[in-house]
């Protein structure tokens, strides 16, 4: 069986989204919203199991704002006027650090523990990359807290975030690195991307080779309200550097690419022997649900370029990385996930049949 894994986020139930807005406005107590969080996680796990997915997540239901700022949401030394992440047609604003020291408010292990209590399936956990969190530090150095001191604290917190998940038995700890492709847009010279790769490798170097096999990196051009932030950046500007990251698994958005074969050739060229490429076979931004046959054909196409021992499948992106995104329904998200699971199985069986005839 070719391995298949989700990316992470699932659209929240509309009633939870509405309650989260009321809570942020101060009109709802946390004790009133907690049952909605618990119900959303339980429903997400149940629906994941129903798709036949061998690996599940909590759908990031409890990440109160987005996939990146979960670790600092609620901290008193942050304000919401930092880096502007510009999508086509709208933008999102990152939090900004106002004073030191820096420490995580919440960790991936909290979310993972709930998933594991609810299911015996293999569970993965998505965490944010050090390079993304580095954008929380202001452009002008803080007088009482240097950037160097911040980076040291960031690396410590990130290592702890990953290590606790690994120790709890996470199937995969996925480092979200959407800013990798964006870096080519912000700085076409490649300098920013190289600095991101270097910073993330400082964190990954803290793990041994066995641990790194279970650590993955996700790259995509963004996905929010059916829009992207860097789809116009060619993969050739990212992939040669991406596989220099000291991780064992790479989750690569591919289904939406206009020329998948060219990207697959690049992946095959730069993928290292100890790494596995999970190629995107589902487009979360497309409202149409792919058929299992379409997924099968995309997997077979990828198998023409990538050795089967290094090939897996995934979705291009999470279905709702930002908590208030209603552009995709939960029903559509899980239908797409089931198509990925079934289509990957069909491709595996077809490839196995080919090998048995040789």
C-alpha cells in the first residue's frame, strides 16, 4: 500500500465558528465554547475513521485562529498588527511580539492527546515552522529582547513541541512551511528562502536520524477562502532547497499545478534516498470532489517518476487553515479525503498487479 496522509485542517462546524467569534468579542465565556470544541474534535475523528484513512488528525479544530499562531494565541506580549500575508483578493495579519521572553502558549501535544484518546488509528500532528514564527518578531529590534535571544527561545520551544509529539507516538509530526514558496515572491534573489531553510535546519538538527524519519515538511502556495498567496512562484525556485531540509517526509502540493509532470521530474531530481515524497492528489480549493479514478491516475503518474519506496499521497493543503474559512464544507472535505484513500488504494493494487506479472 502506498502510504497516504492528510495535511491537517478540516473546516469547523458553522456553530463553532460563530461561537469562536462571540468568544473573541467577549460575549461568550470559554466554559460555554468548550463543549463545541470537544464535539467538533470528536465528530472530526469519527468522520476521518469513516473515510478509511489509515492516518488521522483532529482537523485543527482547537486552533483558535489559524495553523500558525496557535502557539501564541492569548499571550499578553502579542498584538495583532504584524506581518501581512497577502492572498489573491484578501490578506491575513500575523501577530507581532511586543516584548520578551518568547514561549509557546499551546503545544501540538495537547491536540494530539485528544485525538489519541478518541481513536486507535495512527495520528499525526501539524506544528508550525520556526521560519514562520520568526515573522512574529518585529522589523525593528526590541530594546529589551534581541532577535538572537528570540531565535534561541524559538528553537527551544519548537524542539519541545515536536519532541513531545514524537514521545507520545505520533505517526508523523508535520512542520508547516507554506512560507517556503512565498519566500520566492518576497525575495526573488533566494536569500530569504535560504535563511528560512537555515533556521529550520537549526531546529531539525536537534533530532537524530531515526526521529527525523517521522518528521515531515509541508509546502504549498497557501490555501484560504479558495485563494493562494504564491501559486505564481515556480517550483523550480523552491524544490532544490526544500529537500536540503533534514526531514524524512515531504508533503508537496501538486494536484493544482498546471504541469504536474514537470514538477514530478523536479521532485525526482532533488529527492534524497532517505526521503519520502507525499504528492498532492486532491485540490482543496476546487469545490468539485475528485473521483477515486482521477486520484488513481495521478498516483500512477507520480509513480512514473518517483520510486514506490519513496512515494506517498496527500492533499495539497489543509481544508481550512484559518478557523473562520467557510469556503469548503465539512462534507466536501471528507468526501475528497475518502477519494484520496480509495484512489491511492486502487493505484497500489494496480501497481502490485504489474509487479506480479514481471
